[in-house]
C-alpha cells in the first residue's frame, strides 16, 4: 500500500533551501585559491615536500604552484613572457616524451666549476635574475612541507658542460 506524502509547506521548503544555500556558500572559501600575492591553487599536496610527492602530486604541484609563480616572476622580469610562457620553457619542447626530466639538455650548458661566472659572461642580467629570483623561489617551493630537503641549484635545470 502506497502512503500519500503531503507536500512540504512553502515555509519549510524555503527554510530547507536557505539551509542548503548556506552550506554551499560556506564551502566556497575551501575552493578558493590561497590568499597570497603569488598565483596558484592548493593542488599537488602542498603540505608534502617534493621528495615525498608521488608522480601525480608532483604534476599537480608543478601545474598549480610552480608554473603560475614562475610565470609571474618571468613576466615581472620581462613582459615578453606574458603570453609566451609555458612548461616547455624550462622542461623543453620534448618534455612530455622525456617525462618532464630535468635538467633540460636543451638549456645553456654550464661548467661544473664556476657556473655563475660562465653564465654571467653569457648573459649577466638573466644570470642575476635566475640566481636572485628563480632559484630561491624554486628552492622554497620544492622544500615546503614534510620531506627531505631537495638541493636546488643552477644544475637543477641546466645541464653540465
């Protein structure tokens, strides 16, 4: 036997809608990007250091944290990077085929000893930017969270001569 269920009264229905709407609105901050002057969203296990991230977390972290921050740094250095910035800038055109391996053999090769001096001879302004902005930012991002520290240097990205 089927029981007849009386329709909800408009007042009760309105209260239910307000409750559901309030719950939905309270969840918005959880979906919002972290408050920061650096772009990026909290993907890729940001509380886990690079050394402990699995491949999926590493990919998410690079896409959500590293790429936006590096883009902002490079664009501030030279606005020519505003539209022409991609993962391939650091990882190379064949990045997907080599599984994003670093260092990138297509970047300027540096001598094992005195790499900064050789780089300054090649391009002093870019070397200062890389040494004072890019490398410290990368070191900070890769070493945020739990895990063994990751050494970060010129040779994290550049091959050795």
